[in-house]
C-alpha cells in the first residue's frame, strides 16, 4: 500500500542470472507468507542475481488472485529496495487468455513496481486461431501497444498445450519497440541461435563480453543448458533452479565469460544433475529441497500435493551435491 | 446488485437439453452486452430447454473477470425470472487451477443465483500430480466439500491439455453427496455406458421414460451424438449447438423417447451436419451463424479473431439446413 | 502353400460383429502358433461373428514380417474353410507408410485369401504433408486404385500419432468404388452419424432391419459403444473384446434389432465393464484373460511385457462377469 | 551381392560430423537410384564427414523393404570403399516395433557392411508398457545382447509418438557393453550435459581436443545447435543439414576446437538459418534444395508430396545463403 508508482525508475535488463521466485504460503491457511517472500528475494539479490521474476510457473501464478499477485510483487519490490537492491528489476508474469486481462495484469504489475511483463501466448482457444501465428502475433502486438511496461515473450510449450512459438514469430515480434526479450523454456537452442542472430543488432567479436543491456534479451529457460544459451549468444538464464543455487548459476556464467570452459563445464554438470530433480518435481520438489537444505520453502497451494516423506528424502538427496557446491561459493 | 441470495430455490436437474450460452460483447468496447445475454437466455427458455450453463467454453469464461462472471450469471437469472422461467436452473462454469479459486467461483456463483457448478479438473501442473488420479479425486472432493452449490464434473480433455477422466475416477467421485453429475465432452460413449450403469441406482425397464431428476446426471457434451447419449442411459445433452437449434435438439429427445427412432435419426443427421460447422469453428463460427441467421451474436473477445467475410459466408451456408429445420419446429 | 488364389470367392460385408483376432505365439520361441490361430478363428465363427480381421492392433501386425502375415491370414482362411465357414470374409490389416508397401500388403493379403484390406493413414511424415488432408486423400485413393481387394479405412488416432480423419475426409473417400467401409476406433459417434447419413444411399424407415451388405460399411471400433454405433445407423462393430465375448456382442445387436432396448442396455453394461479391462491392458490383458478363462492366449512378442501374477489376477477378475455372461449364452 | 561380410573391419566412431543420407529414387518408378546413392555418399566423404547413417528419417527407412535397405547400405559401403573411404563407418537405422525385427535389421545391416545400428524405442504399444522405462530398457538391452553390431540409441520423440527417453534411461543403457552412443534429436542440451557427465569416463581439461573415439558417443541431432552440443561435451552431430552443407558443419567444429568462438558463432548463425528451411520441410525441402543447388535430389516416395513450384522457389531461396557459404569453403 505504501508503494509509490513514481518509484518506477528505469531498471535495465542486463546479461546475467534471473530467478523466477516461488510464492510462499502459510502451511495451514495457504495464505501468502509475505515474510518469506521478502527474505527469499533478498537472499537471491545478495547472491548476485540481476533480476527476479514473480508469477512465473514456479511462482504459482495460476493459483493467485489479481490482488495477491500485486501483493507478491510489491512485497518483493519493497524487500529489494529496503535491502539496497532498488536497481534490480522485477519481471512479472502477466499471461492471460484475453488481450484485456493480459493488459490488466501488465497495468497492475506496473502499479506495484513491476518493471517488465513476461507473457505466455493464449492457448485455450488456439484451435480457433486462423492462421495460428497471425492471431498470436496480433495478440502480442496489441498487448505491447497497451502495456505500460515492456514485454518479454515467454515460450513454454509445456504450459500452453504445446503451442511452440517459432523463431520466425519471435523475430517478427522483436521489432515491436515494447517487446524487449524472450525466455526460451522450450530448450530449443537452434531457435535461440536464429533469434540472437536476427536481433543482436551490432556484431561483436567477443562473446558475452559486455554487461550492457542488449537490444533484445534472449534468456535460456533452464539452468541445465546455461552454457548452451551463452555460446549461442544468449544473455543469461531465467531459471527456477537459481532459487536453490544462484551462486553456482552465476559462477557458470563468470567462468564462461572468462574463457574458462573446463571449469564452467564441470560446474554446469553439477547444475544439470541438480536441475534434473527440479525438472522432474517442479515447484513441489524445489520447495521440498529448499525446506530440507535451507529451512524454508513450505508447500504449494492445493491441489498441488504435499510430498511424502519418501519424496522429501529422495529430493533432499537429489539436491545434496548442488547445495554443497552452492555453500562452497 | 438487486439479486437476493434467498432466491436460491431448489431447481432440479431433470433430463433434457441444457445449453452453454455464449457471452455477448459490445463490438467496439468488448464490454458485456447484458441486453443480448438476457434476451438470448429467454429465447432458449421459450424454446423449451431445461437448463442453461454460463461460463462454459462457449461462454468465454477464460476471458471474463470474477465480477463479469457474476454479472453474466445474475443477468441470466434475472432474465429467466422476469420471463416466467424461475424454475430453470443455471449451471455455472467454475473451474480454476487451485482449490481455493474454484471454491471462490462456486461461492460467487451461488451469491448471484447460480444453482450448480461445472468444474474442469486442474491441469496446469498435472505433471506434478502423483499419482494423477489421486490428486484429481482429492481436488474434486475438497471443492465439493466447500462449495455451497452441487458440482458437475466437466470432462473435456481438449480444454485441459488432454487430461481425460476415466470412468473409474468419475464413478468414484459420484459417491460424494455434493457431486451430482457429469458432462462428457470427450464423446466417449463407452465411458458413458459404464458411468450410467454404476450410478443409475434403480433399474428401469423403459429407457429415459422418466422426467424426474436422476441420482447422477450424465450429459453428452455435443449435440451430434444426442441419440448415442440417450441409448446409453444418459439424461440429455449440454451442447453448444443448442444455442442455434434448441428445438431440433429437444425434438430428437422427444422422438427418441416416443420410440420413433427413424425420425429421430433423420433429425439427428441434420443436427450432426450442422454441428460439424460449430465444432470446427467453435464459438467463433457459432456467433457468426447466429449473426447471419438471427441478427445477433457479435464477436468474441480478442485474441479470438473476427471472421472474414469468406468465413461468414461459409458458416452461414454450413448452418443453413439446420436453421431451416429449427424454424419449421 | 496349399491355398488357391482362385478361391477368392465374393464374401460380402454384412451387418454384424467382426473380430480383430490376436496373433498367437509359442511362449518360448515367439514363433507363430498356427494351431491356436486356427482353432480360435473357428471358435469365433461358431459363435456367429460375420467376419474376422487379421493384423489389426490386436493381431500385433507391427510385430510380424510380410511372410508371417501371410501365414496368419492363410491359416485363418483354411481353418474357416475346413470348418464350414468359407463364406466368412477376412479383413486384413494392410497399413504401411508408403503407398508402395501398402499396396504390397494388399496384394499379399489377396494372394492368401484375404477379402478386404483395413488401412491406417500414414503418419510418420505427417508434418510434411501439405495440406494434410490432400495427401491423406491421395494416399487412400492411390492405394484403392492399385489394390486387388477393397479397402476399409481404419480411423484410429491413437495408433498414428493422433491423426484423426474427419467426416469430410472419410465421406470424400467413400466415393471411390474400391473404398467400401470404415472402422471408427476414435469413438466419435457424432462423426459416425455424419458418415452414415452421407453414405447410406437409400433411406430406410426401420433401423438396422436389413442383413444385406450396405453400400458403405460403418463399424464401431469398440464393443463398449455397440448400441451407440447401431443407433447412429452403423452396421456393427469390429472390436477386440469380441475375442472374449463374441456371443454377448452378437446378442446386444440381436436385442437391439428386435427393439428390446432394456435388455440390450443391460447386456451393453456388462460388455462395457468388461471392455474397460481390455481397453486399459490392450492385447496384453486380453491374452491374459483368455488364458485365465479359456486356457489359451499366451503372450505377446517382446517388448510387450508378460503380465505379473498380480496383473493376471486383476485382469481375470476384471473379465469374470463378462465370461460368466458369455458362458450363459 | 559382391559385398564380403569379412570386410567388417573395425571402424571407430570418432568425434565429428555424421550425416544421415537421403535415399534417392527414380522419379518415375520410385525404385532405388543406386547411382545417386553412391555418388552422394562419396561427395560427403570427400567433404570430410566422419560417418554416414543410412535409414534414418531422412533416409525414408519407413518406406523401404528389408531388401532395399540392404541395397542402400551395401551400395553406400561399396561406394565409400571404391573411393578410398573404407575407414568411414556406416550407421544403419534399425528401429522396429519388436525385439525380433530390430535384431533382424541389425543382422541384415551387419551382413552388408553396416558398422553400427541406430535404434529408436518401440512406441506403437507404449501405453501397454508398464512401467514404461522398464520395458524400454529391457528392449534396448535385449537388442544389444543379440545384435552383431553395436547400438546407438536414437532419441527422437517426434518420430515415436512423443516418447522421450530421459537422461536416467540413457545413462543406465550406456552401461551395456554393446550400447555405444546416442543421437539426441530431442534438442535437449540439458539432457546432453547430464549424459556426457555420466559417461565421459576420464575428464579432460581441454574441451573436444581429442580426436579419439569416446567411450560413449553423444551426438546432437540437428546442425542448428552444433556449438551447443560441443560446449556440453558432445562429440559432434548427426544431422540432416550436413547433406547440404557438410563443410560448413565441419568448419563450425574446427573453429570451435581452435577456440575461435566468434567465427564459429557467425557460421553457426548461417547454418541455423539454413536449417530452419530443412526443419520445416524435412526431407521434402532438403531434396528440393539439393535439386535446385546441386542438380540432384529428386523426390521422396509417395505419399510424401512432390513440391509445388512455389515451394521449390521458396526453399531454393531458403538455402541460398547456406549454399553460398558451402561453396566458398
């Protein structure tokens, strides 16, 4: 409530590690646990990530009301500001089925300090789009026209009945002045190569050397292919695993940029192994692992199941190596 | 605002034709067009349908806010009451991803005169349910425990990433006192046969002879297999095509119950042909056909496309035979 | 080898129950068990089915060589002839990815006494067909032009990466003089209604009264919606469950034709319950049930698993009611 | 016929570019065009690729008889030998639905000089595998036990109804002495990272520096993510685009190994752009592009469509940049 929209200072999307934060809940009431939302955000910022994303799949966006979403984002913004991280941008998940509600989410995000909107394509009526890509392109362009904050395209076929945006579509959308990046959770790095090639603007002979904001931000959607995103000219990752091991993810990028590929590969291997537990169990295993190793995390909203003790034990073990690495950094 | 929750009189779900009404919008602002919502509801009631459903797929539920959904349902309730159809129940689409929001929709539906809730299973995180059916069963049971109005299960795999509830799951759920029926949009009539057999309670030697409310209502989800729903012991249909041809759908049931199969089949053929246009073009072609033949219908909310003139012409032709039949009844 | 191609007498496809027979194997060598193939075919003919189908999904066509397929069909033909069932037609599964191999299967089927070819659409390269339906239509027409025996279209999306032939496509194909029917394993009875309406030629005021071969044979692909196929004007079923309960399937049709719907429905319910075990476990549970209740059946070829004793017990129980009914008929 | 099985000399799978060759046909009869099969193989060997694969998806394996497959492989082997490339291995696509036929393909491949077998998991009855991975693992292990030539796992979900082998399954299978590699057409480079980490045996501080055969060969399945395969420790690619631009693919690897990332990236971009045409049009566009730019290629077997003149023009243009690059190398 105390947030001042005038605080919307320009926060650039620089290369680096971005984290889609979980939403935390009271284990009994399932109400928002704003204290943990705040402290987790600060932990990540202190670890060195360059941006946070609220209301991604890990953030259980589909389980939150409009008002709760605003609380999560404003809590995150306030926590970052209070801890000296007012320069860190917040990307807010704003996907919805209609242009109207998507724009509403963008405006609500802006109103509480969100800097960018991460937008999934609508898919509920995809069978009625004709031709498909034309409707999708028009959707993103119309949203971008009306949104007070810039848009990042969220390509995650698994969340939208298999709808997979092609490099052609994403490249066409990148021409819109208010569409400024893409998160590729599809894992298709050939697509990433085409998108980077088409959007990078000026060529540089040194890969990833710059820390400046690129004209069009291209992020890998999982930590297990961080190096692959970078070698294709991508600018970093927006990856759920960074909730568990922000420093390890950052370190892969640092080693890579230094040209220390052998060490980067070794760390990438540990991260890819840990990510396998996160990929299989999603937010449920991520929270379980956090609870086991960090002492907080809790449960997701129903109907997401609460882990059995066998699952907790298995997932604790699955993250053991990665938490050990993280602690050492 | 003028709706009195005390008006929640008991309205039973009797065998017959149910219609998932479209939501109508102003063509410029895309705001709700409550006048058309009201008049269309009355037209259907006058044609003899036994129930309406707001906020199904045809009702563009995913394009509406909580508040708009309440407006649609209360407008429909008031229109029915004013026109002398206060006995006709309204089923309200209430599916959401969380137990919490689903229950909220049920309560909001109840608050504005909704009689039953039609609930899709949650699917966004289906990969994290384990085992799948246990989470789904628990979801429905918890919602049914908390909802002020009874629940109908909505089995529509095409709307929930392919999640198809088995006869085992539906039969298990039918034991809950507050779960009172199912809409089978899957079109699997073998499943329908198993569900009816397990839930019909007392056997009757005459098919569909009764107009009393069955212990568990089983409805086919499309008009093109109306007779197939009936021959399996189903109690009717909840079908979008009945927006266009309520009387023809009702007439199939009447002829079938009279044992006049040959005429019922002839009418079923016309309905199945007309439904093909509605199935292919969904709510977009349904509204187009209504506009062409009834003078109202309008457009869906963006990003659903507005038909080209070629599409309007093709769909008008596709519904020609069916509208001629409807007019003759 | 002793089969005489001149024996290809005309065998019409009359309304009734058709059975896709399993292929039986030696449990040690996995070689063909021709003795059981022969005796099972005769058992079904004695029960009153009007046709058999070799090399369907239940016949493990994809596990058989060209030469083995011919042995299965010729063994079946000889067994039927020797037992006095030379009038019963054999439909042979002939689907393949290329026009060339599909035609080869048709010719090989003809050479050993096959009467009709059941053909799946090719799907391996479906993404390269453009537009999809044009390539599929041309495939069937070219095969039909070159095949020495008439073609039945096999619409089974589950077997071909989801490719689901529409009523438009099937109706268009029905115009070819050598395409004479369709098996609808999709279970879409609205589609069945449209196909029957478009292909039945002359109208009859009495449903299914005739035992004459229809101009275009429309068969339901599962026993659990037998009545639904009939009420839509379909001519019967081609259903794996009839391997277990041919008489019960036939009895449903007889009762239906007599207008005895109540008893037909009761029997349909038992069949639909039994079919649920067959649908879930496919050929593996079907063979297990046959082994438990009939003393033969054996195993499928690897990699299809051999059932555990728990599975055998569960599936035996799942078929108990149906076998009791079958024995009583 | 003149091939001598004794010629099966050991040919190791070294890091580099592998090419799944198309199968060429007479444009009128659709019979094998062995002259073009031979000359194309030699062209690729001269360009410097380290291995060929017959009977992949590009090789239209599903359109070929057992005997034709042997002709294609023996023709390729003879052509390579005659041109001085007897050291280049041939990988032969051997996937089939049964263990029995898969092993038969492996033996037939061996008999005509095939060195390795590329094996897809069986998927037709995947719904009956239980639990899925156990049946798949047993399938591969049994085939590997019985095959006279070593096995490479082919992970291509798009070809097998979406079945996607996890890193766990592939790592477990890599322990079999006769399973020696994997082709990852899934494009999942996180999975690649886990597989390489688990199978590389001895660590090397220099990436990809060695030209020796690795203990377990991990290949990317498309040229558009060549660098991503390498940075993860993969040993190269087995990619259809290398039919068009073998030298460009090889050059990416050379530049990468030299540490010349900027130039490697530039070339990767051109390759990724060209690959987009090949990915969209598959073997149809690949042959069209070869015909336009190399003067041979021809058509695929029916029902794969023959391109329209518009398609030929579009695809010629789509490959223009890549062919220009290739010619310059």
